[in-house]
C-alpha cells in the first residue's frame, strides 16, 4: 500500500479500548484514506466492544497477517493474538486482561520489527492489571522501550504544533527528583532537538521547565535547577542546540500554549500532564520519541467507570491514528536523527 499500515493494539479489554476502536474504525471512514489500521488483539472482545458501541459485531474480520488487510472501511480487520478474552468482566481489574494487553503490544512490536507495520497506535492499558498479569512495567512507554531495546526515550504529549517532552514519567515524585541527572537531561534535550529537526525545524527552540518553584529562585527553593538543569542547557547550547532554561514551569507552559514555544521539556509526569490535559483534553496524543517506529497513544486511561456503557468517546484515538499516519512515512528521519546524537556523552 502507498499509505502506512498501522498496528492498533486493543489495550485492556475490561476498559473502553474495544469500544473506542470500533467507533474510530467504523465511524471515521476518512481514516482509511490516510492509513490501513489493523487491530492486534482478541476478536471476541472486539465483537463485544462493537456491540456495546451500538455497531455491528459481524464487522470484525480475523486476518492472519497485516499484509492480508483489505482496508475496507466497513470492516475491523484483526490479528488474533492469544486466547479469547471475550468473557473478561468489564470495569474490573483482571490479570488475564493485563496479560492480554501486554501480549498485544509485544505482538505489535514484533510486527514492526519484521517490517509488517509502519507504526503502532495504542489505546489504553491498565498498569495495575498488567502487573497482576505478571508484567511489572510502569506503563506502555517503558514496555515499548524494552521491546525495542532502547535506553534513551521520552514520552511526548502532542497537540497541534506543541510537543511536550518529559525527563521522567511513571515514577514517584521522590524518585523523579533522583532520576533527573545530568545525563538524562542531556539525553532528552538531544532527543527533542533531533525530533524538531526531523519535523523540518533546522534549529528548533527548546524550553526546559524548572524542577522547583520559580526554577529554584537562585537556590532559595532547591539546588537542582542550578546544579543539574542549567549546566545541561549550557552544554546543549555549546553543541549548537537552541535550548533555554530552566524556566519556571508556571511561566513556560502557558507561553507554550500561546505558541511561544513548540518544544518544551517538563521535569516530571504531572508537571507536563496536568496542564496539558487541562488545556487540550481529548485533543492531545501521546508520542514516544526514541523508538525505531512511530508510536502514538490516546491521552487517557481505561475508564473502567464507563466501560460497557456505550458512552466512551473515540476522539483521542482518532487523533492518535491521524498523527501516526502523518508521522510514519518520515519517522526514519526521527530515528536516524536520534541515533546520530551521542546520547551517552
């Protein structure tokens, strides 16, 4: 096909994943002009999801290989991966569902390594369920990094022209402070610069948020900004990267929302996620930079509280598929740029 083939993992089948997949693939036929989505998951759970979304479960068609996909907008073409999960209770933590969510991601990664798909789109999994299933990863991002064998990567929230990188993600706040090291800061600044260049910005401007209130206020509120972040920015500028900071997060992120910054680095999960979701809601996506293939995710969770009620919105998943289709053809430039940077220096 001339359009990218995307693996859409099913996520945790006890949540809203199957419902939003059914709506995205059957109610947005224009997506098929941009990509060929293939679900990696379980057919019985997918049929149940379609039915709960008020759609025809008979539209689910099992195929053996992504190459067999016809990209018919009236079908949900699915590669069966493991045993049936159609009887998993909705809205409840389940070891079987957690194991399945892990299995779907691993299969998608294998298909990408084999060149059978050009990108991966991930509806939500439940971290606690995945742990119950015997897979103690902090989340999708870390699982994907493990499967592709990469050490330097960043969770990036994207909306419009704004991309928000993270120095740390799924760890406690205490652990995040310990993890913000000179090397990690150098690595993420380099990843952001590589990503910006791959998007066609020769000298992308990068804003690094301060860790402490007011970026430490000249050490009044902590030493990390002066001792770790500021030197990393200086080293980046010595390497020709247009990095700035640390800048107080309560100033930097509102400026970014208004368009002053396109590439921003947050220090920890909630510093980036909370304002991003407050502003963009379902209009944002989650991109993993540092992988050899594009991966884009929805920017919400499994929503156990509404699973099965037929009210889950597919908007973020549609955006994720659109963004993956947009980035997939040129993703080798992102990967090449990232590999060219000596992230271990």
